[in-house]
C-alpha cells in the first residue's frame, strides 16, 4: 500500500536507456547526462532510446529511411 502512495506523489521520474545510459529529458528527448542529479528524491526506471532500439532490434525498429519505402 505504501508503494502505491509513493508513486502518486509529484517526485521526478527519470528514465535511463539500458544500453547507452542516456537519460530521457523533458519532451522525450534522449541526452547524455554527465551531471549528477541534485534535485528532490526521484523514481528511476529503465527504458531504451530509439537509437539503441534500432541497433539492437532492427526487425522491430527499422531505420527511418527504410520505413518511407
């Protein structure tokens, strides 16, 4: 019960690419983060950025030029 309550608060949610360790920023952009996070306590989760998704799973994420054909 306490976990659900903790998820409902307004703490920041940080998503890190499992492969390249880029951080998803505001607006869904992925960027390298060399600066440690100094804000309030945050929830950290993993994901995969579009570049790594295409590199690791090309059968599911074709290159953008391939999808236009």
